[in-house]
């Protein structure tokens, strides 16, 4: 299995930027499609972005499209989420997740068997 550890969260003012990282270890990172999800207090976990094994295909939630960019460095076994123009509604615990590519719904967190512990992002108004 693959182990995932997120970093880069913190407190930022609205309009600011953060870059999250997700370091992978264990199995071959390049074999896994990767996703970012977030969960705000009292809300269900929601899909943020997804990237294919070779970075060719990316998908974003409508709420972050044009502001967030998902990327990966397979040589460094690391996944990234660049977040720009942050809004208070982006406040949540952000988690990275991994799965072997399949035809399942990439927006469904249940499709991802491997998860990091999460990193808190707080955006003040």
C-alpha cells in the first residue's frame, strides 16, 4: 500500500495563496491516480481535484476551478495543490487520497482506499 502525508496548511487572509503538498511512500507513486478532498466542520467530505498517473488529465470541482491547480512530481513522489485567491468558504481540512486507476467515480471518496491524515486550511475574511 501507499502512505500519504500532507503538509502546507495554515491560516491565510482571503485573497491569499497556499500550496499543499502530499508526500507518498511505499508502493510506486506513479501507479496511482491522486485526488484532493476537503471537509469543513459539520459537512461531508467533498471532492476538490484529481490528477491522472501521468498528469495528462485533471479534474476540478466547480467551486475551485480557475483558482486551484493540482500537479504531481512522480520523481519526487509528491502531489501538490496550489490554491490561489482563497475564500473563507475554502476553510476545511484538506486530504490527499490515492487509488489505482479505474472506471469508478473519481469524485467519490469511497473510491480511494488510501488517505493522508489531512492538513487544516483556514481562510479569514
